[in-house]
C-alpha cells in the first residue's frame, strides 16, 4: 500500500479528525472558531487536528485577516476510494470462488 494510503488511513482513523473532516464536507468552509464551538475540544486541539488534516491534503486553509478558514478536499480521498474498489473486486472474486466450491461440495 503506498504511503499516501497509509497517511490517509492514519489521519482519518482518529474519530475527532474524521468528525471535523465530515463537518467541513457537509457544511462547507468554516473558521477554527466555528469548528471549535461544535467539536467539544479546545481551540488548540482543533488547530492541531486541522494541521494533521492539512498535511494529509484533506483540507485547505485560507487566511482572511486574523481568521483562518478551512475547507474540505473530498477529492483527496480518491486514493482510498480506488483502493476500496480494488479490494471490493478482490473479495467478490474470492467469495464467488468459495460459493462455487461449496455448491460443488453439496452435489
């Protein structure tokens, strides 16, 4: 698995980061303050999570005066969706082969 996949999986494994990313996907661009108000954790903790998301390429930041606005990059999930599609094909083929084997065994 390429490093990109590992980085994305590791980044999204944290439930707080995943929730922040999902919120940005759902609600659009948000300031750190707005994200903090809903996150249930401190502003420094939210900022740290946003930094991890940014390093993984999952969010973009835009500075406006003293505020930083963050937006999600759902297209950055493409490597994971491609990987999941390949795994889907792999497991479907395996289960089809198992089903054929079990059918032959029952005859």
